């Protein structure tokens, strides 16, 4: 049996990492761009959040982290739209450079410890009791999801969606695709940095390696959610990303309950993504075999 502590932890971390799933929903699904800035932007959010919280401003840490993430997204978009560097390579370049930037933000230390310092969660703990971690994380995630959906319904949001669907048609309509890509990547990486900012205060620590493999985790969450809710309106797709993140954390919790070593978690994540992406092909391959078996009977 899974204890209530494990359930609460899965829900809390699911809400925190759901922001990454929402970010990849915007860049990967809406804009149709494989943004590899995610790993570095997540660590950037952790570093900024921990550093600002260490200075005594835990609440200011969240907008500061989002602003830093937006700058990272802007740099990736600039490399892609102005220097004509392929999107994947542009993200890798930014991600590589962010490693040094993140170290500099943390005072060229590999980690920052927030033990004994005020964080968002310690500030609300006296008022919320047992749900002092779950409720703030859930509120931040749901607010981000609602605001993202509302934004994508605006004129600029519709232009961003159209850019992902058919950039040639958008250019023919006199819409600046460089601008829409830039805005989309800025928002996407701001959400990723916000996720890192929340996690840093949740764990009371920031580490230079926290963002490693974050693209895989985000994609796993996004694809699991799309499997649960394959079709629907825009708000359903955003909800699917959140639910997928929570379910992914439960899968990881179950893996840990089976006494699998923590070193295997990345392999489990990669396997989940591969199976989820390849599920349609697997179904298509199994259908003819099943049909043939029935005919023979």
C-alpha cells in the first residue's frame, strides 16, 4: 500500500513539474518547436529563486525567475529567427551557455542551501497546516494553466497557434513569425523557470544538476496526459498536461516503492516517453496480427 505521505509528495511534485509540461505544450505542441533550452531554463529558475530567497525575498524570487527564463527564451528565439540557426541547435547553444550563467548566479557554487531561510512554503505553513506544500503548488500551477489558455485565445495567442500550424500562411497574412516565435519561447521558458523556482523553495535547495533530463520528464508528462485526454478544446489540452504530470509522479513513486534504484529513474522516464510516442505504431502493428489470428480460427 502507498502511504499518504507518498501520495502527497506525488501530488506536490506533480503540480510543480506540471509547469514544465505546460511550457512544452506551448513550445512543442502549439509552436511545433523542439526547444532544448528547457534543462538550462529550469536550473536557471532554481538558481535565481534560491539566490533571491537567500537574500530575504522569497516571493520576489518567482517573478525574478520568470524574467530570467524569458530572457533565456528570447536568446534561443534570437538565434533561431535572426541568425537562422535550427531550433534544436539554438536551444542546445543556449542551454550550454546557461550552465556557466547558473553557476555565476549561485556564486560559482554547485548548490545553494535554503535551510533556516524563509520560503513561500514556510510563510504559509502556519495558515495551511498539512497542505502547506500542496496548496500553493496547485494554485500556482492552475493559475499558470488558466492564464496560458486565456492568452492563447487572444489575438496574439491565435497568431502564435497559427505560426505553429502553418508558418507560410501566417507570413502571407503579414504576421511577423519571428515575433510570435519569440513571444512563445519567452513564455515557455518563463514557465519552465517558474517550475524550477517553486522546486528550489519546495526542496530548500538549488543544485546545478537539477535541470538534467527535464525535457524527458516534461515530454513524458505531456504525452501521458494526451493519452488520457487525446482530444478536446484548448483548456482540455492544458488540463491533460497537468494531469499527465501528476500521473507521471505517481508512476515514479510506484517505481521507488518497488525498491528500484534512483539511478534508474531517467531510464524509466525515457521508456515511458518512447512507449507513449510509439503507442499508435504499436497499436497499428498489433491490429493486423490480431485480425489474421481471428480469421485463422
